[in-house]
């Protein structure tokens, strides 16, 4: 897929104000500081599209980016960042879970996982929640340039093994690096295949 255009459309904290669900959407989510903005910018070949930050927990809204006037990348708040108050965190969780569970045009959730780490409980719990809801997701292992390919492979294998305790089949996964551009084209090809089969959902809009 060639990216001809990528533009920021809107930020929201209200499900009711999201764009009409008439184009396919792909949600990107992961623990705070997993490299989400850097990955989105790399895939879109546009440096400042998603705002990168040294401060974890910066994305606190649902951000819609329209790609090629045809589909959306949806940048979701990171989960598991401790500096937010409990009530604010609960609000975010409810908001994000409602979006993921109820959004008619959501095609797939991209769960970003730091490839340098052993399986983290919070990532596994989130994948299990998606599985329980019957939501389609893939795993995107980030920051692969920060270590050897062997170490990445070991951590990916450990994560898959941990998921097999609750899943009959482990979802597809991608290994990526925003620095070396590894994996970006693979994800875009995956999205392109799904887009070709997209049918506008019936919704009460």
C-alpha cells in the first residue's frame, strides 16, 4: 500500500462525537511508552503526524487519522500508566473499552507490545479481554532494533506461549522497529487486504 495522504481528523473523549463509522478503522493501543506514535509516524512516512512524547501517558484521547481518504488509524490512550488518578483511569478504561466493544467500523485492534520485555501481565490481560469480547486483534512487537533478533524471537515465543494458556490459536503478529522501518509494509499489506473486504456497517447514526 502506498500512503498518499495521512491527516489528523479529530480528538475525542466522547464516543458520540466520533466520525461516522463508514470507513474501516484500525485501533493502535499498548502500554504507555511502547512506541505507538513512532510506529504510526513511520508507517505513514510523516514525522509529526502522531505526537511522540517522552512523557508516558500523553495520548489521553481517541485520535482519528484519515489515511488515503479511505480508512482510519485510531490512536488510543496507553494503558497501565500509574500517574493518572484512579477515577480518571477508570473513566479512560470505560471509554476505551466502550469504543473497542461497540465501534461498528473497527476492523482490527493492533496491540503493541515492547519486544524487549518478558510477557507482561497487563498486556496478556488486555489480549484476553479482547478475546473474551470476540474482537479481532493482532500483536505488534515494537522496538526490535534495540536488541538482537534472537532476543526478540525468544520474547515473542514466550508471549505466544503465555497466550496459548487461554487461546486455542494465537493471533497473527508483526515484529517492528520505527527506527529501521521494519514491519511497517507488512502491517500496511495486512490492512489493505482487510480494506478490500470492508462493507459499510448498518448503524443508527
